[in-house]
């Protein structure tokens, strides 16, 4: 199986980013409600997808 993460530092950075992603969604839910959490989820997911597409097209 091919490991998509090149180093332990990259894996750690991925975990921190994932933690921030979920924390933003939970915080939006706690403060503003379910609709806000859904909006944050969609916005962050689109931003990550766009970043991945740009990174792959540049390589």
C-alpha cells in the first residue's frame, strides 16, 4: 500500500489540520446552530478540494 504522507512531520501536520477542521464545525454548531455547522462544513470541504486540485495541477 502506498503511503500518501511522505514523512512523520507531514502526518502530524495532517492530524492537526484535521483537528482544526472538526473543531471549526463543532464550534459553529455550538455557537450558531446546525445550519451554521453545515455551512462551515461545506465551505471548508470546498476549500480543501480546491487546494488539492490546484496542488495537483501545479505538479
